[in-house]
């Protein structure tokens, strides 16, 4: 992230309440992840130790520290989604994309395809439980998902079998 | 313009009413997150395409969600002099037919779910839509609605959440005007206490008492916070409350702030709710324009404003001290209480702080408007008022259900929810999220109130009710929740950090059919210690899903365990 | 934040049936420590705010005939407070907690000995052994090092990383820290001796903290490297003592000799600062 973009984000969060998480959230939204360079620049600019910022970025699951693929697929793992087959959706997705998701050493689940087109993540709950199971691709929600729907949905994002 | 008097309010109200019930037909599309996700926005766009940007004969509007999620996308049609008609399962393909019918003063009857000739918004406005369309079922006759009592959701799906005028038109901010210009702060707290309202975040602490403690706390600077971190998986009523009727939350906070004597408010909302955040921001902006937030509200000299702080994906931040830490820019690791938030040194930036859940705030305007006696008449003794539940999982009629506290699980799951989806047999429900428990169907005559749920090992929580059917593996459900709690543990204290990890390992072993009776003993010892020794509520309650499934579905464990 | 405690009025508390004098508001665990009543604890340090993380110091508080568990490091002494430190309930839960610690820090002698003192010699839980763990599989995440680093020293070089069972303590990005000035406070407060630090010539190596290296300054007299350079500067800035100059130039050993010589000179009528 360039310095001007970061300055603008910092300027938008001038109230002390919610400041750091607000800034980090915007960085995450804009960059797709929180890069080390940006975090170090932020540390300088707001006068907060890098250890504190790194602690925040690794504590809260909203932030990712690694670059993600072109499209981020998030599978909801809320209770309603779980009882309605979210695990089967995740497994079908792994099959289609040829990846095997596993919890990384930071406790977050995030895996990117080799061609860097797709990143698969899980979320604890979108609060869209009525149409479980749900997945989200780049901000678009897909409800009542079945493994059979996946090729069609992925096709909208340039996936080919 | 600034609203300072009842007359100003009346003027805005008239303008709002013209938006809700224009002199021409209005088509309103339900556009909360779930409505959008199942195609509501495409329906909206298609209708707009057909009728054009500015149509002299038809008004197109966006509304929130009435809660019957299974039937979405939902579209409301108001034709002057006729009942409001709710259409269900609308697709973009239906748009043409809808517009053509509306042009003729009609509605597509085969798409109609129900009609509403008259609607009581409770806070001083009853909408008399009109008569006709007799072939369409009445709202009261739709089984999903007939046993509900909409107090919190009284406006949801009927007004545009992005138009403050519409909220004012149905009696919004009148309670705030009444409170700020005619009631002493102590009198407001008395009313809330007498109403019997208890915290809707789950623990059920009396809201009025909390306010009194906060009011009496030493300190020249204080905060009120709205907890909108709705973290329980399977619960989304707060999201809908904010997306469909954000001004109700703001009005509740305004009244509370005045009663407690606070000028700074915050809404702590999870980042996973972008639409709710946007609608709250819009609502705050509009309230400021009208002078309902900011300096010298209603010319009373009282000032109050609200900011938004976003969470970043940590269930533990629903815990009060972790929530405050998060707003302060620290990791959400709870600290031992006392000091409580209301104690000097214990709240946000060290100032005494009052924290209430979204739905608790939503209850305030109606309590002030209708009075504590009216409110206390709803629900059961010691459990007054209604509660919104998200009825989800393997139930036929999925959606948001608002019922008086004390309503039985049977009524919620079978009468309103119509039992299992696909004619499957319902086995259990899970209430209260990861801190709650699994309740077997044989206990469904239990009234849903704070104490009754506690007695059978569960909790009210924020209001998620997830239905499980005959195909659901209850040991897997226990593992699901422990996995959730373990990965959401902040990691500060050992029983939660390490204890839940080992609980999960044992459950994995059981599900892999590699466990023995000895492992069940260890499981029982360990969970007991986690409950007794964890630092905060997350750890203390995390074993509940295991404890309740062990108590009620022991046979499912035994079938997996080797002797 | 470190809050200075103002001693409250003298009161009496009862621990295991025996009465003790204490100051109102005093932390019960510190009363117990003073009175030599054994309560196990890992995360308590008198110079830091109560933290309540290790849960080992839980006691039972007797109130109106009812018993309730509470951590003695967060419990404040009040007149008539009555606690029990070794009830069957406490023993049972404490044993499970020790089992969890034995699984979490299997290489820690301190934990092993402490648990054994309370009769726990084995754990039923799977031991976590990580090859190459910078803290030698001895860390119990009590947080003392993190808090000493930021709250006492103001360095903030290390912190908790991740959360829940994945929590560890280290430097950001597991890279050598620029904020560490090698004071070694973390090493000294660590209850399980998990943190490794080594002085190698002109450098101090914080082996556990991603190999952070901190330059040391030499003694002007004997030439031995003895103090982290940055630390000396920041500590000296805060010191107001006639010793200031000696501390900046001389290692503790040479400083001793130097002071002794000055004393002798003073006694024999020479010029000396420390008369």
C-alpha cells in the first residue's frame, strides 16, 4: 500500500475509539491482506509498536497476513450451515480447485490455489443463517448452496473444469 | 432542518407518511442481507428497469426484512385504499407481471403470501391500508406469523431503513422527545426497571438496574456502548434489527444516554456486517441533520453523539472487558472483574461505561412510548417483553420469530416453524450458541425464558435456535461447538486455551471410534474444571454443548465408545 | 498500567481458619506470600497489575456459608474475608490444571517440580512437543515477559502472537526486534526459565526472541562488555544519582573497586565524591 493511501485511511479514523482496528480493517479491505510493509509504515505513523500491531493482526481473524488470490471464497461455518452440510461444500470445493485446506500454524484456515486465482477461507458466521449453507465470493453471498451448484458459481469467476 | 418541537416532528412525519403510503402505488423490495443474497437486488433492478428512474405512476422503494426468510425475496405492494400485500419468492422474471398488475391497481394474486389491511406500529401510528383483495390470506392467518408478536420487528420490512422520515412517520423519535423534554432521567430509569426488561445479549441482567449503576458511577465522563458484535453462530436477529430499523437502535441509545447522563455513545459492530454498518452510518448522518444527535437535542441542552467501532472477527469480544479492549485497539483478552465496566477505571478508556445489546436498546423506545405497565404485560413473570429468535437449521419454516418470553419451544419449533424440513423428525434444538446447550425434543414444553433454559443446561443467549433432526449426529455437534470455542478462545487462561484443545482431541477420538470409557471420564473431569476455573464467560460456558449432549444423548456417545 | 497501591486501613482476614493482619484492598495472594502460606502461582508479579491468567492460585471464598472459587491474585482483602486454600474442590481442579501445564510445557523442570509438590506426577493429556520451539517447550503463556517488556521497560519488543491454542510469545514476524534493548527483564521474570539469552563478546543475543542481537558497551576500566548500550543510555537519562557517571563507564566489578578507592582517598584526606 502506498503512503498516500495509508495516510488517507489514517485520516478517516481520527477518533480514538475503534481507531486501530478500523484502520487495519480498511487496509485488509483494500489490500486484501495486511502486508508487512504496510504494518511497519503504520507503526511509524501512529506511534504504536509493531509488536502491538502484529499482535492485533494475528489475534483477529478478519485479518490475513499473506496475499490472497484474485477471488476469495469464504465458506460460512456457522451452526446452521454446519448442520446443513457446510463441510460437504468445503470438501467439494477442495476437489474442484485441487487444494487441501488445513489450519495453518497461526490457527487460521486459508489456502490459495497454485495459479493464485482462488483463495478458500472459512468464516465463523455471516448471519445469513436462513439460507444455509452459505458461501461468499468477493462480497457476493450464495445461499442454499449444494456441491452440485459449485461449478456454475465458480464459473462466474472464471473457473474452468 | 433541526427538529426541536412536536410540531417539527409532525411536519417530518407527514413527509415520511407520503413516502410510506404515496398517493400512487408503491412497490417495496425487501433488501436486508438475506433478501439481497437470494436475488432481491436483481428483482429491484429489474423493476427499476421496467418502470424507469422516475415513474409518475409507481413508486419503487427499498425496505428491510419482515423475517420470513424462507419465502424471500419478499416484495410489498401498497395500492392506495387497498391492503398492503406481501409477495413471496419473487424472481426477476416476475417483475414484468408485478408492474403490469400494479399499473392496473391490482397484484399478482398467485405470488401473494398475505395481505395486511391494518398495521399497528405501536409507537403511536396505526396504518390503515384499506380493504379488498379478499382472495389473499390475511397476515394473521399465515401460520408462520399467527403466533408471533411483533414489537421489536414492528417496522421491519415495512419502512425504508435509509429514510429517517419514514421512521418518524410511524412514531419514531417521539419516545425520545417525550423522554428528553418531559421526563427526569431517574424517572426514565424507573420506567425501564418497572418494565422488567432484561439484557437481550444473553445473561439477562436487568437493564434498568445496569443504567442506575452507570448513572450513579463516579466520573465526569462516561460512555454508552451498543454491543452489536452478534457473535453466536446461527444468530442474526441483531443484524436484521440494524439493517431493517437502525433508527430504533439509535433512539434507544439516545434515551439511555440521557437517563444515564452520557454524551458519548458507540456502536461496536462486527466487520462481517457491512450492510448493517452502512445503514447505521446513514441513520446516524440523518439523525445529526435533524438535530436528533449532536448538540442541544430538542433544544433541551442535552448533547449526545454516536460513533461506530468495528470488530475484526473475535467471538470473545462479546465479553464486556474484551469488547472494551478491542475498541481501545488492544487484543480482546478479558481481564478479571472487578473492575466492572461501570466501575471507575473499568470502562472504555477507564471511564464508567454502560454496555447493552442491540436488542436491549431496541426495546427502549416502545417502553417509554407505551409505558412500563404495557410492556410488563407481555411475556411471563420476571421475563417480560418479547424476544426475537432466529429459527434456523433443519426446520421447515426458517426465519426470524418474535414471541413473548415464556413461549414454549414446541410453539416456536412446531407451530411457527412447522417442525423438521422435508418431514424429518426433529431431535433437538441448540439455543444460546457456543455457550448454550442442546435441548432434546422431549423437553420442548419448556418455556423459553432465562431461568427455564438455565435449568435444563442451556441459556437464552442472544436468540439463536438451531434445529437438529434425526440425521444430526449429536456428538459431532458437540465437537463442532468445542472446535468453535477453542479457535475463538483468546488464549489467556489455561483451562480455556489448553482445556478446550484437549476436549476437542478427546471428541475427535470418540468420533473416530478410538476412545474408551476412560476417555469419557477424562472428558467429564476436564469439562468440569474448565467450567469452574476459566477466567471469563467464554471458557466457563464453552463445555455446555458437551455437558448437555452427554446428559441427553448419552446413547450416541456410548455407541461410539469401546468398553 | 501499573497502579500505585495506597495501603488501606489495617484489617483481619482468615486463611484456612487462621487470622492474619492485612491492609484493606491488599491482594490476598500477597498476604499469603508474606505469611508463608503456600498458594501455587505462575503469572503474579507484585510490580504488575493482577492478571489472573494461570488460574493456579484459585482459593475458595466463604461467604454466608457458601463457597465460591476465586483467584487469590485478583481477590482484595476486606475485613472478615475468609478463604480456604486446599479444599477438595480446589485440589481437584488444581490437579487438572497441573496436568494441562504438564502437557503444555513438558520440558519445564519448574512445572514438573511444582506439580509434583501438589501430588501430580503425570498428565493424561497429549504432550505438546515442538521441535525447535524457541522457548524450549517450557512456556506456559503467563504473560509476565510481555508485560515486563512493555509495562515496566516500555520497550514492547515482544508480544502475544495468534490466539487460543495457537498463542505464542515472540517478536513480530519472528524477526530480530529493533525495539528490544536487551535488558533481560523477560528472562528474570519468566517463572519457567524458558527464555534464553547469551552474551557473546560485544553483543547480547536474545536467542528465544528470533535471535535479536543487542550491542553491549565496554567497561572503560577493564574493557569487558557489560551493559546493553541503548538500555544504559535510557536508564541513565532517568537516573539522578552521583553514581550516574560511574554506571555509564564502569562494569559493576570495576565500579566497586573505584568506589572503594575513592573511600580510601577520602579517609586519608584526598578529594572524594562519596564522603
